[in-house]
């Protein structure tokens, strides 16, 4: 029997650390080391391992991920596993999902517990990721599943997975939708297919304009009694700050404190500005509340409605749209499809 050909691309992260002389964990392991630590992989797949970088995911950039997507798009394999740090996995997986449209499984995995600890989770997560990539149901539905994250024996859609805890082992979840599949014994148990119309529509818009220059997006989170000084800086000094767009982590169904509304409106007139729920995703309101700080007023004032996307994912989508040179109206249309 021919085994599926799986490419493992290692970026770095806790999964790839080893202790230095002081005992502090430093980046050090490459893709070959990660694969060699899990002999059972050889029974599942013909693995080809490549070290792309040895950096913590908190230091990855959009340019790294665009280069990675270009590499993945050109691979002649049956599945791809990306290993990286957990800190930005919820963003990098979504960016890859926006940039790739392949009919093979593409899976991102990582580790919460480093290799020097008792029971590190990296080897188990890598084995699970390869098992998922080789699974017949996953392979048959690869395009419909999109890019996936595999952590602690669960499979998540890239658009929905969130890091929900900074340190514990079960740090990942998809609170709005739940997992796509679970690993039990040596089986992958399918649970759901993701709803991907909005991502497919985004692909159509983004594909026509691949490449492009970095387009920094400011992320402003609204807390109780936010005075709006950061927004003020954005509207008063747009050239000095260099942001090309903004995401507002808004309250409730899409609200901001009334005192900042004039600033937010000026910002929306200056830069594509997306309103996204600080509650962590989930569809927002469109036509319930009245008054100057309501969703009705903000939408009328030209704020782009971020739909069900978490603010971090909205920021990734906005950067990708701006980098691709999409107009404000097309960007609004791309976001609108997210509900
Ligand atoms: N700071 C690390 C990283 O994201 C943490 C981890 O991998 O869990 O690279």
C-alpha cells in the first residue's frame, strides 16, 4: 500500500524548543527533529520534513505567511502540516485559509507544553495532525474543510479556532461552532463541515490580486469608559502612524461609547474601519438599537460590519484585503458575507 505523502513544514514555537545551559527554553529543533521524535508517523505517511524558520509565533509576520502560502500552493503532496507556536496560531491558520485554495488537507499544529516538561503535547499533536491529514473523510472533503488546526485530539476550522487560555494544555477551542472532528483511539471521527461561503467569496476577490505590499491594521479594543485617545491619534496623524485600516473590538452587538462616536466616524471616513465583536466573534446586530452609538448609526456612518469574525481574525482579513488593493466597497462586501 502506498502511504500518503505528507510535507511537514516547521516554523518554530514551543514545539521546537530545547533548553539552553540555564534551563530556559530556546528555539532549536528543526522539522527533522520533530518527526524523528514520533516514530509512529512512519506507519501512517511518507513524511518529507522541512525547517522553514525557528521563530516564536509571536514574531511571525504577514510576509512570512505569504511566503509560506506560496510554498504550500506549489507542493506536489497529499497533505501539509505546519508546526508553529501557539500564540498566533488562530491568526496564521486563518491567513493561510484566506490565501490557499487546495484540495489536500492543510493543517496547523503546535504545543502548549515544551519538550523538556513531563508529557509534552507536541509529539501527540504532530501524530494527530498527520493522522487527520491521512484520514479518508478528511482527504475527500479537504477543500470543504479548508485549513484546519489540530490541537489536543480535536480538529478546528481556521476561521473559528481561538486560543482561549495562555498556558493550560486545553488552550484551543472554537466557541462559536465547536470542532470539525475528534480523534479517538486511532480514528478520526467527523463531527461537522464548516460553512465556507464567505471564505470562498473572499478567495474570489483576493485571487485576482495576489501579492501586494504590507498594509498595517490598527486594532483598538473598547473597554468601559474608553476615552478614545488612540483613535484620536489615528485620525490626527494618519501618515505618521502608517496604518492603512483599523479594526474596532466593539461592545455587545456592535456598539462603542457615545463619547467616541465622532472620532470613530472620522476614522471611518479616513481608513477602512471594521467593527468586530469584542465578545470573541459571533454575528453582530444590524438593526435593533437606535441612538448615536448604535449599530444602526455606525453602519450609516460608513463603519464596515465585521460579521461573526473575532477581532483578531477581522484584522487578518482586513490586512489581506488592503494588501490585495481591494477598494473600501469590495472590502465591505467581503466582510458582509461573514454574517
Ligand atoms: N511563544 C510561543 C510561540 O507562540 C508559545 C507557544 O508556542 O506556545 O511561539
